C-alpha cells in the first residue's frame, strides 16, 4: 500500500462550496469540507486516476456537483530493469 495526498486550490471567496468530493471512476473515495484543501488516500500498487468535484446548494436547497476537475493519475514505480552480475 502507498499513501497519496491530493491537493487543490482553496474555495474562491465568491463561491460557497458545501464539500469537495474525490472520485476514482464513478466511485466516491473521499470527501473534504472547506477550508480543507487536501486528502490522503491509501492505495494499492496499481495505477489510479482521480477527479474532484465541488458541491454547492442552489437557492431552492438542491445540492449539485460541479463538472470534473482536471484528472490526476498515479502509478507505482516500475521495478529496475534486468539486473546483471
């Protein structure tokens, strides 16, 4: 297992996010409440790709998510090439 920390820019003063959700594919893997701007995930040693979405509430009280952020991918390091004597 490895620990990966994902970070993002803070919420702009002109917006009112309720939370930030981190997704891997369609699966929500973490939630952060502003002003928090990072999460640390424990991941298996396989490639992973995440996106973030901010969540807000409209004037009718309905919750909505933003579009996906840019994606970030992590892959474990490759083992060394052929070793020689």
